[in-house]
C-alpha cells in the first residue's frame, strides 16, 4: 500500500480504500452475505472493480461449499466517502 490509506467503516468492518491496482469508485461495491440470520457468519466481499454479480431474490447460489437461497437483497449507500459506494446486503437461507 502506498502511504496512508483512506478507510471506510461499514458496521463492524473497516475497509481500506487504497488497494494496489486502485479502486474504481464508480464501479466499486461491497456485498455483505447474511447466512440464516447468524451475525457470526456474515461475510463481506469488497469488490473494488465492480466485477462481482449481485444475486437476485429467489435464486439459489453456491457459497461456502453449500447451496443457499437468496431471501432478500437490500441496497445502502455509504456516506463516509466523497463518492457513495453501494453496500448490497444479501440475506440467505439454507432451506432451499
């Protein structure tokens, strides 16, 4: 990393915004997977280049070696950076 990195805090995660290769803020997003409503299992994906697809409600996806059904997807905008970075919250159940 080059010097002091900008930081973004989303819930309990602190995200560095100065990755090698840069961050495309225009396309950057964060995806938080919530598994069966268990906060201990929450998984954060930081997509600095906008390459990760957002799953849609009702689809079945493979994560952590298991099939999960997408119950709901919500979107929030961060407010701690000059440009808002969307945070997609994907709520999953293993009752497929």
